[in-house]
C-alpha cells in the first residue's frame, strides 16, 4: 500500500513538473491573429501578451472606427487561436488523469 502511494506521489510530482515546463514553453509561443484579410495583424504570446501590431498602410485612410474594429477583430482572433493552441498542447498532459468531460483546467 505504501509503495502504491509512493508511486502515485512520484507520478503526481512528475506531472506537475511536466505541466510547469509545458506552461513555460507555451508562454514563449507566438501566434498571429488577423482581420481584414490580413490588413491588420497581431502577434500574441501564449500568455496573451500582444508583442506586435501590424497595420497595412492602405487601412490608415479609413475611418477611425473601421481601424478600431479591425484591430479588435485581430486581437480577438489571436486570443481564440492562443486558447485553442494552449488547450491542444495541454490535452496530452491531462489525458492520463481521467478528468471528467467539460472540466476546465486552470491554464
């Protein structure tokens, strides 16, 4: 019994280390979100930090509201892509845990 508990604790510790390493790697990933067929793009890290914004010069002649909408859409696109990437990357770590469907992990 003690041996099983010890093995379980070792597995839990290894999984925690693996998750921490994966989260650090995800933080360094850069994902591109875009709007207006690429006229506005945003580079965002896995931690949702915006690193770069690129606005095509042809858009600068548009109304302020149009540019704001394109920028918001590009950020939202990047956020969705980051979330999908992070969930997919972390799914492998959680696969052996028998977590119920729909359970949201804290990452």
